[in-house]
C-alpha cells in the first residue's frame, strides 16, 4: 500500500517519534508504514487520518496492477 505519511509528517515538522507518540505506536511502526513494509490496521489508519484531518483515502492508496 502506498502512502503519503512521510510527506504529511514532514509538513508538520514532526519526527517519527512525535507521530508514533500521538498514534500510540512505536517509532519503528511509523518507519515501517512510511517505507511501505507494513500496512497499518484499520483502527490505526483512522487515528492517522484524524491527526492530519484527512480521509484515509487521502493518505493511503492500495497497490493496484498498473498503478505506478
């Protein structure tokens, strides 16, 4: 799953640790999501979307065949 998490976090000047604390997860979890090695659970995706005031679909996009 592709995502804009790093871009959104950087725009707020939050470190991975800052975002992790706000989400109640580890910094390593945020790193894994940003590097697309881990897809967040639905509850975590909602927390992240709420923090940025966006819809989940504005942050996370599914990998689809033919999607660059």
